[in-house]
C-alpha cells in the first residue's frame, strides 16, 4: 500500500480547505485533492472529536477491508498518509476520486437530468456486481450501508460502491464490536435487530431499496408522502399490479423496455421481503440482471448510427458487464463507460 506524505496531501487539499470538502459523515470528512502531476484523489480525514483510539480502530478496520478488495465497481483505496496533531499521529485514507457525484444526487437533485431507462438497468447491474464482489470474498464481507449516497460515479459514469466504515467480515461477526446493528434508516433491514441476525441478506435488502429508488426516483424516506417508507409504498402497488404508479414519471418508459422494468420491480420486491429466507442471494440477483441487460437493444428507427452503436453492444452483451456508455439518447451503450451530453458537479 502506498504511503503518501502528509505535506503532499495537505498541499493537494489546499490545507483541507472548506471549498475542497466534498463529503461528511459520522466518521470523518472527505476532501478533494490534486496531487503533483494532476492526479485527483479523495482524502478521508477522521473527525477530531473522536477519541484517538476510536479513530485508529475504525480507520484500521476500514483500511483492512479496503486493502483486501479491488474491483471494477468498488471505490478503491490508493494508500494512506499520517497527520500529526498535538504530537499524535492520525491516519488519512487516500482513495480514487469519483468526479460525477452520487446516485442520490443524480436521482434527487433538481439540477440533474433524470437517467434514461437503459442507463438505470446498467446502474442496477453494476451495483449488484459491487455487492456480489463483497459477498464472494473469502471470507465474505457485509457492507451494512448500501445506499444511493454511497454509490458514486467515475468519469465514465460507472457506478461504484463506497464507504466501508461499517463493513465487517463474515468470520468476525461474533468478535468485533462493529457488529452491533448499524446502517442508514430507510435502507436498514428491519430483520437486523441484533448482531446474530447479521448476514449477507441484510445487504440484499438494502440493495432492493436502492433498486426501488432507482426505478421510482422517490426518496427512501419522505415524510411528505404516505406511507413515508419507499418499501411500504411500493410493495403494495407492485402486488396489486399497479407497477406504472411506481415508475419515475419524469422519463417516458419505452414500450420495448416495459417487461424488463416490470421484471426489475419484482426483483426488488423479493429483495425487500420481510422474510429473510425468501430473499435471493446477490449471486442470483446479479445473474438475473445480467440476463436482462443482455436483452437491451436499439430499435432501427431510433438511432441513425445503428451500425456503429448496435454491433459493439452485441459484442458487449456476450461478456460480463463491467463498464458502459450511452451513445444515443435512450437506447444503446458501447462498452466504454461514457455518457454523451451528461454533466454533473464534482461531488464525492
């Protein structure tokens, strides 16, 4: 793991200036930094109010988790640095920078253009692959905080899962203090009330909530609506076959995708089942989503660049999805990961 000098990190973040602050949570602040040579990074700095031993324990745990992982759809750890405050050293995490903000901002910000339906399908698949890569690790890793604010976009608009401060390994569930129930209200599995009920199925529930959020663009907890919970609102509508009332009304659903989006709704309903045993595994979800994504196609009349767009998509469909690019407004992807005409402010 690379060791960055504190002086270089301080210079890169302009002394941790407020205008470089791009995220803040219960465990620390995240700053945008530009290293010598122009490389952009994200620097996680622990909150000073935390006790030193608590700081070190939490960051060491997060570093241990991140150091064991590397995936196309995970925000990767680049290295660490050490700051010296009152003669006590504190670790700083240096991570890859994600310039296109979070899924939460994309779905709920009034300044963002709603993502097209094909793009939403690819997002869902990439998020599922990210969670699956954790569950397939040896030993398995449970994220415990899968939510739209922790899903970030790189410069090619690939979705990546971030923030492993609550993650735990499956083989340490009975020994680590972090196994106490934790997560974000609205995404948190109601079944997860005690440490012994922690399992990968808790992440499956949270993924199902994110899936509903992507398809509806409704906030997960909205006190202005009744019911406030997205799960309590959406599941009865899906069961009553009133799926159209769940869809994001800002974007017209292409006729050729109606069956696919309906299928996604039924996957989400299985994931958020109140009975844990009825929930699918992430491997089952990812496999099902892979099959759906492979059916995306571009109507001949919808794209003048059919030859340039369609055939790269056909090649892409035959291999495992990792990156995507929307090359015409609503229909196609070419495998490079960039979306034409979609801009966003830099937010980590």
